[in-house]
C-alpha cells in the first residue's frame, strides 16, 4: 500500500478515524500543536536533590545544567515503576516531568522515598504551569517567527532546555518530542496558556500547522517505538526486557533496583518487548490480544500497544515474547475477536531509525 493509505473492512474500520490519520500525517509533513498541560510537573530542589534523584533513577542525573535526561525509576525487583524526564535547571534544582495518567502515582513514589532531613524539597507545580508541544519538520520555522532566540541545532540541540521568549511569553523550552519529530515542549505560566497557543497557531497557518489529538499522539509515538507506561512498561518488567537498557547506568553507583538489574544482566532475560507488523495492513488490534506462535496454540505473550502507522503504511503492535522469538522475521499470529492474523517481527523503530528527523 502507498504510504499513509490503509483501507479497512467495515467492522475494523470503526475503530479508526480519518481525522486521526490527517493529524498524524500533518505532524509528519508539516507541524502540530498538542496541549500537554495535563502533564505532571514536579520540582525537586535542595542541597540533597542530586543525590536523591541519583538514588531513585536508573539513568545518570548528574549532567550539566540545561540537560534533559530520560530515565526510569525502579522497584527493588528492577521493575519499572515510573518513566519520566528530569531536567537540570540549576546545580540543586530539577524539573521532573511525567504523563498525566501517572501524575499522582509518580508524585507519591517520589515523596515516599524523599529523605526527611530537610535536604530535599518536592513541589508539584503542575497547576501553575501550562505546556504545549510543538513538533514536526516545520516546527523550527514556526517557532522562529515568534521567537528571537537562536533555535538552530547547534545552539539548541536535542535533549537540552533553555529559557526563551515567545511573543513576550516567558517559556522554558525543552528540545524533546514524544512523537519522534523535530520540536519542543514549551512550559509557561498557566495564565499565559491561551496567548502561547494562539501565538503559535496564528504563526503557523501557512505552514500547515494542525492541532493534534490523543489518538494521533498515540499512533505517532508507536510509529517511533516509544514506550507507554501502564501498557508497554510497568512494574512487572525491567528496562532490559523493555528494550530500555540504554537508559540504565549500572556504573554510576547504587540506586533502587540496581542489584536486581545486575542479576538480570548476568542471568539474561527470558522475554523481550518486540515490534510486530501485521502481514495484512488492514488487520487490526486494540491491545491485550494474545500472541501465538505461527500456526500453533502456543501462547507467547500479549499485545501491549497497537495502532496504525499512517506514515509508514503499516499496522504496528508491540508485545513481550520469549527471547527465542525476539528477532526480525519472527512469525506469529495475533488473535483478534477469535480470528488469527499473521504478524511478523520487525526492527524498531518503524520511523526515523537513524534519528535524523528527531535531532536535526
């Protein structure tokens, strides 16, 4: 099928919206705005803030001011309790950002582990902060129209944060993108939310800017292979099983879950999160469907996430399977409402594997 063109039978087609497809493709071709204000914003500060976060996070947090780090927080078994980003705002001040659905859960986990000696202060600043995602190949062109700061890749590289001004609105800009495109997460005072959105919307009219909904947000992140906590990752799975070993620094010193991860590394994992595409792109899954060995009744695992990759022209699903099936070309069946659909293991991500779009 041509890119972006996937036809479906009537019943399966009811699960998918042409509006979602339009938003998805607009984000890949032009620029998109997404309201991220529901994200949780947690400020961690104090003389003990760095040591506290190093103890709680699997990745190395001691980076230069302005760096943004993706990390997991683990339980003692090495399971992923939280996945989030940590931005270093100052030597002793950090901004922790996590998804709306995990806000109270992650905040409670952080507070539960905080020392009681006064060296760490934890403040939920979510209510007073708005956030807008600006992503897509034309994102820099759009933002440059309303911002005099240097937004070039050299001056503002991927996974860094800077304070900028967008048409008089003070903004903390993070060069991040959960959809795998060039772009920024823009954080501003809540009372400036409407002005920030309207300024970007009006500036991007002739650039094809779209407002992005939750459906496209999910299909875009899955096309890029980004994990979703509560679906692809949670406390029963370790970073090594979830394909997130790159975000673990075992050599940084002790942290919660490190001992279990060392044991897992030495023993090897028995299951891995893998990417599959349906052999027939018109096939569909929603998540939680069983994954079988091709042509048999052996259950290998279940689908953790599924969505249409409108840009790559594939229907993509992820699931944990035994390591013997964790290879490109692995043949499986996914059962959807009693019907088996052949699927094949694929290299991931399905979009921008060389990260040129993301880091340009």
